[in-house]
């Protein structure tokens, strides 16, 4: 990941410290090993999954506080950082949640 994007650029784009277990790094690793993106689905984080499973209404849950820490959003979690995701080689299917 850091061969594609400098750590300081990731910090500037997201405001989140880069750690190998962050969602951005994990998804970039998965995408690099999976050239066939046809099996990929929109990302669902654990709080969203739990809320979805417990909701009788089957609404479309979205825990914005959790999504801010994925390193895939602009600071403040107001929008996807599409430029950063493109540079990371992540397909747009992950963006379907927001």
C-alpha cells in the first residue's frame, strides 16, 4: 500500500493514523490478490452487521462513527475519499454503503 501512496498523503487525506490493520490497508490487500472483482460485495462493518441482524425492520444501518475510522473517508466522515480509494486500487463496490 505504501508503495502506491505515501503515508503522509494518507494522513492528509483522512486524518487517521496509518496502521496495517486499518480497513483501507486490508481491502487494498484483498483487492490486489483478487483480480476478479465480480465476487466482491459492498462493505459492511461489524456495528452495521449487528444492527442489521437485530433489526426487525431490516433497515439499511450505517454507523457513521465506525466508518470514519476506515481510512476511506474525508476527515469528519462526510464523504468518501474517492481519489485515495482510486490510488489504493479499490473498486467502487465498497462505496455502495455510503
